[in-house]
C-alpha cells in the first residue's frame, strides 16, 4: 500500500468516525426529547431507560403509586419495559386508561 493510499484510507476512516459520532449525538438528543415528552405526559410514572446484560436498551416506566389487587385484576402493572419510546408511550396510554378506569370505578362504588 502506498503512502497516498494510506492517507486516503485514514481520511475515509476519520470521516466515518465523525459521521458515526454525529449520528450518535442526534440519537442522544432525540432520546432526551422523547424522555422529556414522556415524563411531562405521564407524570405518575418514573420513566427512563436502561441496558440489559446483552447491551440492548429498554425504555422503562414504574408507576409511582402502589398497585392494588383491584388494579392488578383490571390489568394495571407496576413496571413496564419496551424497546423504544413510541412503544412505551402506547403502553403508558393504555396503562393510564386502566388506572383512570379503576379510580372512576372506585369513586362511584360500582
């Protein structure tokens, strides 16, 4: 390999690294915005993300109130985990509806 070929290879690799870092920054910013929206939309949940032992990232949410037997019977869960923010938002929308229905059911004694 000639010096010119090595220089070109280094330049291409450096650009690839810069591109990957830029993409990672955009993803991190997107994650932060998604987290902010989820937290403000679902204030009754502690929302975040974590990595499992394989390195896969999961979006998580834990209900801040104690789940009663009646709530469990209605399908409410204490913790949820989804692979992305959109799936977590859908799950939290459903869980929030279930919590609301339990609250309304108890309020009217039916």
